[in-house]
């Protein structure tokens, strides 16, 4: 009689243990979806006394190197810990997947050019895309 009691208690104990182990593992094994930071980049002026094209005139294409030679830095919320440096694509865009959280987007400190809107704090939510366009002033006058 007492043996049956201990056997039942052991079975119930094992069931509870297995249940808790499965619940714990499922919570740990479910990573949150990444968030995406994307945007369009403009760079200028590219030469001294640069003028806008006349009406009906086709603007001069911007060489890919104008964009690919530049990047933007992504820092943790403290603005000091570098998470990633993101190079721009040749078409003047960028895209990066990051963990959900709050980040500071800034130009690399060694550059002489600047972006008026940076540094900027952005909050990224799992599965969502945030667009941050960047206007870089080269300082050429």
C-alpha cells in the first residue's frame, strides 16, 4: 500500500518536472523576430558651387562610390557602445537587421562631413521596419 503511494507520488513528480522543463524550454527557444532599420541617403554637394539642373535637363548620375565609400554607425542606447557599422549601397540606400531595442544612429566620428539629423535615437520593435533617411553634407562650398 505504501509502495503504491510512493509510486504515484514519483509519477506525479516526474510529470510535473517534464511539464515545467517543456514550458521553460519553449520560452527560451523562441527568439524574437529581428527589427529592420532602413533608409535612403543623399550626399552633397559633390563639387564647389554645385547647381541644381535646369528645368528639362537630366541630372548628372551620382557615382556609386559616393555612397559605397560611406557608412553609418549603430550604437547601443548609451551612444558609446558600437553595435555595427553599416555601409551604404551603391544606389544610396541602407538596410540592417537588429535585435529589438533602442539604438543611436550616428555618422562615424572620423569623418569631416555631417548629417543634420544625426545622431538620432530610434526604437526598433520585433518584426517592424523603421525608415530613417540621412542627408549628408560634405562641407564642400
